[in-house]
């Protein structure tokens, strides 16, 4: 449901992936989709996801028995997970609109704090349409973030940080590399707080969170 220069994300390039992990807008616990715009790669992917066999061709009646053809593993979504996901995809617009409403309530509700230069809010570039996956604010620095997160926690509001930049993680230090000097990535990531946003969140609940952030800065 998000686009870049009018093109749906996942359709730019030969391969695109979409996650259906439980934290995502459309989800079935675990799972995902691989989008391919090349017929041959598509055929091969079908075999790889079926444990390296051409069982899909067999099920469609294209061959009279199936066997191993390639490397592979069991990458199939179960029927139950697929059913759970399928109805969400049918209602994709509705779910999108609900999330977008909540996203905009936050954006409007917190505008004043941004004008007063206490926090910064997400800016969506003109070329992009986003899908309201998450709403975040940025505060001045790490110390302030810790204080605000603690304050929200004491008021039963779950607001969390986002991931550490991968190059600073244990595995990143081992396998990755940072090109140039880390002037922005780490400092910016330390300012970020994610606010509660889920399908069905109500306006009063968003206002409750907004009011507490305002109270924090009044103090
Ligand atoms: C998206 C996400 C995952 C899983 O992503 P996959 O691409 O489906 O592996 C796991 N944990 C969190 C918190 C996520 O946001």
C-alpha cells in the first residue's frame, strides 16, 4: 500500500518481498510474499518453495508425477495462515484507511509540540505514499528519550525505540561495515520513539498518548 513515484513497493526491480509477520499491517503470524516479474525466475521459485520439487506442476496436472529438481526448503504458507491473511488482503483498503486515520491524528495532535521545537515529526517526501505502518517522533537526544519513555511507561503507554542501526549490532560489527563517518545514523536513531498504532486504535486512545507527551514537555 505504499508507492514511490507512483510505483507500488515490491514491484521495483525483478524481485520484491513483503512480510506478513505479526507486527505488519497485513499479517498471519509469520510468512511473506516474494514478487517476481520474470517468468523463469518465477518457475524456479515455485520449485524452491516446494522443497526443491515440481509438486506445484503435479497439482496443476501438468506432469504425472513429481520429483526433486533443485535446491529448496519448505517455504510454504499453511492453508490456515493463508486463510487468516486472505480476508485482510480483501479488506486491504479498509485496514489502510484505519491506520492512516490514526497516523494523521498523531501528526495533527503533536503539531504544536513540533512548532515549539520540542520534537520533530515524520515528513513524507512528495514522491512517496506511505502505508501508515508506524508513527514515530524524534526528541532531542538519548537522555531525553529515556525520560520520556519512562514517563509514558509509568502511565501505561507502551512506546518503544526502534532497532539499533545494524552496523552497531554484534553481528553488524562482525559482518558489516560503515562507509564514511557515522555522523547521523546513530544519533538520529537514538532520538526516535514509536507510538502505539494498530488497527482499531481509537481517537481517544491517540489523544491520551498525545496529552501525556504534551504534559511531559510542560513539566
Ligand atoms: C518485520 C518484522 C519481523 C519479520 O520480518 P520478516 O521479513 O517477515 O522476516 C520480525 N520482527 C519485527 C519486530 C518486525 O518488524
